């Protein structure tokens, strides 16, 4: 039997019984957070909630995202997660993922009627 090139991962790292969410689930959560909330605080909260539910190799990344202090960097990491997946799946390939504008730009329409 031919051995595949590369490093053999330990069995505990490949165990999926501890993994409740797959990578596509994480991408979906990040995409929803970016479109619905569009804030770094929401991205950090989502990363904290996902941290113990993802596979072991992604846990340090979620922890780092949860603790990231720079708002722009946290949003960029979440956007990169979504952008890589959409490009790989052929969804909006080559186009930037549409996110909600930050609160400092233009506030979204809240559906309020103007006072008469």
C-alpha cells in the first residue's frame, strides 16, 4: 500500500464526533452575521459561540477571532472566510461578498414612517 505524501494527523484530530458544525456551517453563520449585523462585535460573538462546535484544527482560529481587538481586522477575517468559500463553491465567484454597511456609513432603512 502506498502512503500518501504529507503529515499523518492524529486520530483525535480527525474525530468528527466532537465536531457539531462543518466548515460550510461556519461559512453560513459568518455570512449571516456580516449581512444581518455587519459589526465586529457580532463577528466576535459568533466566533465565541462557534469555538467549541468546530473541528479541533479551527478552534484556535475561532478563539483568535473572538479575542481580536481591531474591528477592521475582525471584519476582514470574517469576510475572508466567506469569500474563500463562495469562490470555491462558485457562488458569486470573483465578486466581493455583499455585506451590510457599517453603522458609521449609512444607517439602513428601519421602516419608520415620517412624522406628519
